[in-house]
C-alpha cells in the first residue's frame, strides 16, 4: 500500500487503512429457481440505431445462464450477451425467443 500523505501520525494497523480506494463489495446471495418458477418479461431498447431484445430476470447460476444463452443464440441465429441476471439479443426476436424459452419450460408474466 502506498503511503498516504494526510495520515498525520495515525496508526492503521489492525485491518484499518486510510486508503478509500480499496472498497469491498458485499456478496449478493442469489436465489436459484427452477425454469417453471421464473416469471420472465421482455424489454426492447434502441442502441446505436439498432434494436436489442432483453429478457429478465433469470434466477440461475452463472454457468447455467451462459449455456442457456449459447443454445438460444444458436437456435435463433443471432448474437447476444449476458448482463447480470438478464440476456440481451441483437435484433427484434421476441416471438422466436418466447417459443424457444417455452420449449425449455420457462414462464412469463
């Protein structure tokens, strides 16, 4: 740790630091649910003059969510990404996406 110029003789030994840049993030405990217990909804956004279809919230482990994204992208023939608890797909693919997710037993609002 680099020395802070404004410590003025304070003693920061027992896990105390004067550096406010080292912030610890509290871990979120994510509730996991089965596909039938999900209540997904769709959103549509315009980004750089292109449409993005968003589906959320998913209550799955990150690894399962990544495999779900990969299979959906392959079945839809489109690009997509994972952002926290949502999946984002390129283009307006709501109808096709809803059919694919119903086959996998996901529920919607």
